[in-house]
C-alpha cells in the first residue's frame, strides 16, 4: 500500500490536513516531528492532540523528556509503525516538518546506531553554533540543518557524519531502498501569512502556559541544558526561566528563531525536490473538500 506524505513549514496547518485525509482514506498518521516524540513537551512542540479527533497516530509521546532520540531510532520506529498500519489494511500518512525524517523515510534508509565520540566532542565544545554549522555544511552527509539550532545538536550531527566517514563499511550497509509508491504533498503558505500565523500561535501558546510547562519539566529534574538541546521554545524559555534572559528578550528572540526555522524548512524542501523527490504543493487555505479531492487524484496516479 502506498505512503502519503504531508509536509510543509511550521504553522502551515499540516496536522489538520493529515487528519482530513486519514478520515477520507482510512489512514493512520505517523508523526515526522523530531520534538513531538517527547512526553510532557506539549505546548512547546505544538502537539495539539485534539486535532486528531480519534484518528490513530504514531511516534508521539514515545520517549521521556530529556532523552536524545536520534535518526536511527526514528527510522526503526517509523518502519515498524508503517508496517503495522499496512498490515491492518490502512493507509500510512507521514505528517510533519522535520525534513531529515521525511526524506530519510522516503529514501528507505537503514542506519546503524552511532556511538558517542568523546574526543571529537571535546575538540568541538569551544566552537560557536555558526562555526559548527559551517563544519556540518561542509560534510557531504544527510543531516537536517533546520533542527540544528543549539551547539549540542550540531556537535551530535557532526559526530554522526564523522562516524560514517571513518566507518565506510557502515555507510555501505546503509544503502537506501527508496519508497516507489509515495505521494508527497506540501502545504504551501506564503511568507506573510506564515509569519502572521507563527506570531499568533506563539502568543496563544504563551497564554496557554508554555512557560509553566518548562518550569514543570525543570522541577521534574530535567537539566536546563537538556531542555536547551531541543531548541526553539525550550531553548529560549529555559534561558528565561533560569534567569539568563529577560521575558522581553526571550519573546523577541524566540519569535525571530521560529521565523528563521520556517525559512530553513523551506530550504530543505526545495533541496528535496532537487534531490529527486517531487512535492505536490497545495495551498494552505484550499477548502477541505478540494484538498482531499486533490489528494485522491494523486493517490490514483501513483506507480504500481
């Protein structure tokens, strides 16, 4: 059975579109969001679980906050979820904006687990995020620079890339087996509407208690640096809650970071298209029935 992928930048309304398609085509949703993996990280990751409205979902709330879930684990778990959905005769719908996860699933990658390299970490720990990002960009490997917005995450990305350079036998075993019957749909939203929706969503989540969510996580014993590792909301709110940033500074810098994140997502998606993954872009404000009808048409024309 085919795979339907619904992706796009943050605040484009991907989840509701995936839910509409799941209801129309008898599907189940596999999350492709690198932070919705974690339990008790709800407002900051935008889970909005009420949106699923009874539609089964997978790979949300499967790891404790503070854990550092990785691509190897994601591909393993996403593969298991997809197989179980297909076995039930349902349509698997991969939904999320983590480009690395989406593209890796589509490529059919199978990765070995990459151990920590302490000496490499020590050699990189004094470098700035810009320096680390430049190093990562120079390495010919698949990594999601959209999610690398903290030094720890960038160092882990370099660590993984270095492992494959030093262990070509591991890289050779990780040969891709591309999914040939996938339909990839992107939810297209213009820059102005995207920025407006990001700003409104941030304001709503702050009012809903996003600061208190971070305070609870810290009170549960999760180290501040472990929350900062997750980036965006958790990075800036942790800096604010621990007194390293004023509320005003936090709000301005966080909103700017989310806008920059959305731009990096779009850069990744354009790269996917150049790498041979055609994305059918549908307008974010397309009426629900028209969106579903267009998906039905695309699903009818997938290669057999």
